[in-house]
């Protein structure tokens, strides 16, 4: 009984820590044009990273994503 409770507690803590780490991941989208950075943006949401990536492509740039 104690072992099962301990395993459940450890699993719960591990899942919550994993979520917290994912929530803090920062992505920078850099858009290069003619070999120079035309613009860069900081994002926390994967959807907004994707939107910025495709906006750069639509503007004729070469996007690069850097995660921290």
C-alpha cells in the first residue's frame, strides 16, 4: 500500500515538473534576409512559433528557430 502510494506520488510530481519545464521553454524565431537578421521574435507557444516561421517564409526570408 505504501509503495503504491509512493509510486503514484512520484509519478504525479514528475508529470507536473515536466509540464512546468515545457511551459517555460522559450523559442526565438529569427528571420534572415540577404544573410542578415531582418527581424526576430520571442515566443512561448508552439503555435505562435509556427506562425512566425511561415510569416518569415512568406516574406521571402530564411527562418531559424532557437530554443532556450
